[in-house]
């Protein structure tokens, strides 16, 4: 099942870093970027993030879920109404993740 544009827009509105969060459609789902780093995505109308050390510490009871068959497990963000938490989570993810690789021309 593909994710709805309405759910994507809801999540983007909840994320506090306006202008720093971007998304890219990918096979009916959406990849989310924060300051150019992939932090997670919207899969089957679920907000999933990479299971970094800080994300796991912030979300001790989070469920691990597969975004799609054959993918690595990600953490389900279930408290999407808490903007303060989402701000802390996106910053933590950004700090844990490596810089994006430069594209060769």
C-alpha cells in the first residue's frame, strides 16, 4: 500500500524544522531528508526513522518495523503529535548520521 500525500503533509507540518526537511517520492512512499541527510521516511502511512544510537535512546520502547520487504528495520515514530520530541529526534538523527557522499560528475 502506498502512503497518502495527506499523511506526508501532516508529518511535514509536525516537523519543526521548516525549510530544512525535504522529501522525495520513491515508489509510492517518501524519503525524508534533514539538512541533506536521509533520516527516514513515510512508508504505508507510518513515519519510520533510522535506528541510530540516539534515536534508540530517545525511543526506548519503539517498535522496529520493515519499511518494505527486504529492507533493514527502522524505528516507528508513534508520538507524531509531540513537536518538541520531533525536534529533538531530528537533531539527534542528524548528529548521528554521516555526511552525504558527494556525487561524482
